[in-house]
C-alpha cells in the first residue's frame, strides 16, 4: 500500500482534536502492537488498534473517519489495560467517533431497527448502543 | 447489616432473575437492602471524551440519592451500572472543577455532591465484608459436582483503577463458587469481551464471540457459565440462537447469574431463581445434579 505522509496532514487540527478529546499523548506510542494482539475484535476491523494510533499521529483523518474499526470497538478496555506506555487506546477511538457524531453523523439508525431487532434485547444494550453510536 | 441498593433498568426487566435471586440470597445472609428512592438510569456507559460532562450528571444524581438516605455507600449488581457509577464518582473526585459544574447544573437538588459516596459491587460486599467462609457455613444445598465456568467480561475488572479484582486473572467468582460447594473451572476467555451493545446492530459478531467463549469453557469441562452482567448474560444465553445458525456443531450451554447459584445453595425458593427467564433452560442440568 502506498501512503503519503505530509507536514500538512500531521498539522491538521484533527490530530490536536483527537488528543484533546481523548486526553492522550499520541506520540507516546512506539508501535509494540500489544493493543492489537489482545483486542477481541481485530478479526472484524479494517484498521487495527495500533494502526489507528499511527494514523492518528500522522493525521490520516479521512482513513480513520471512514474506517469500520471505530464502530467495531466496544470499549472493552483490554488494549488500555495492556499498553506498556499507558495510552488509553479506547479513548482515542472514542475521540474519532465523537468527531463524527458531533457533526450529527449517526452510525446507528435507531428508526430503522425493526421490532425483531429490538426483540428481547435488554435496555442496557439499547441505551449503550445509542450512547456510543448516535449524536 | 443494612445497605442502599441501586438496581438499574435491566434488573427490573430482562434480569429479574438476577435481582430476585440476589435479594433472596442477601436475606439468607442477614443483609438488609434498601432500594434507593427515585433512582434514574446510570447512562450504562462511562463517558470517555474529556469534555463530555453532561453524561456524568445521571450517575452523579444517583449518588445524591444515596446521600439523601443518610448513608455513604451504595451497592449495585449490574456490571455496567457498577462501572459507570464508580468511574463517574472517581472522575469527579479527582477533578473538583468538573464536580462544581455538575453540581451547578443540578442546582435544584437539595443535596450537593462532594465525592463522598462509595460504590460497591455485591461481589465486593460478599468477599470483603460478609466473607466467603461465612457464606459457606450457610450453604444448605452444596452445588456438588457442578462444573462452573466463571465469566467476568469487561466491566467488573477494567479499567484496573476501578476493577474489583485482578485485571487479567480475577478469581472472586471462582472463590465464591468453591464456598458454595461447586467445582469452578478455569478457562482463558473469562475476561474476553462478549461484544456488548454490538448485539443491537451486529448480532452476528456477538455469535462469533459467544461461540469462542462458550466452546473454550466447554473444552475445559464446564457444564454451565456463571456471570454478573445482564448484557453478557443476554449475549451468551439468548444469542446462542444465532450461534447455532452460524456454527451448527455448537452445543448449547446454560448461562446463570452467580446470584442464582448462590440463592440455590442458600436454600432460596425456586420462584426466586426465575429460571423461566433463560433462553437455554438451566433446569435439566440442575435437576441432574439433584439441585432442583
């Protein structure tokens, strides 16, 4: 895969926003990959957790905002528990979701859920998916 | 002993089996529970964005309700409520400026929150105060020869700052099951995420996790799973329907709350176990072991 790294992308306000919303120092990451090794959801992800951090450092805003991964992460905090540099990766992913959700770009279309989808799903599931996937 | 109790929404709906069995067990252990007046939903997930204070209002308001009962601690059963209430509490305790803003937002409340309520999970109460050796003395129907895989999921143990046991290898449920006379078995997926709320729009992902977690427990000889989160319970129990569709060789397995097993061992009546609320019927295995 060919990727272009540029000063313009690295200085994009997106990078600062991700750091601000997540409260994390992205440059602390040295790409050991423990987050991706322990993540139970990697098989469904298109960009792995360690790659998310690298992309965020480099300002790869478009790639991150259209990635499947940010909607696959269920904030189980396994990555956070295992990061040797103390980075909260789940918070970084939350920050990217928030940037989209705050533009009213909902991921979950609640009105499209059928009665069968909702079925006997417990209230905590409905509420948490709305909290995570809608603005 | 008397303790304030915060149930949360799901304990009053899908997880009535969790609530009824917990309350009966506590009665057998001579603990008096007092459900909070006017409790509200905790929000189910702790808000992770640094600037998002509004979503901490709901959990903090519940802690005000605790203070109104003239006590300084509250017990929860649901792992999601436990995590959200405890994390929001720690968040405002470490950040007085946020706490001031949240208090100002709730200016109509009679009581001001000062970070002075302790959030406890039932498992902590059983382990640290009632103590397992005392529970063992009250067992009337030991769960003999019952091989139980104990599943923690995420929110009882992570993040480690608020978790109630070791973040990678918790053992509190195993120790409780041993006290109840059961044979707890160890398996590597006990803290693996069940895919949580993905169950709403991606049930097929949950089916994959359910398959992994339960086949791992079965390979170690487990006959049933005990757990403490109503969302994990839904995913591991009800989503077995989708799991069998995707993995036809998958063998169904009953999922119970640890409180149902405790209630059974402590001699609670069968109606308090609410065994009718399960997708996979746990009665056959319990009958086989002479427990029903």
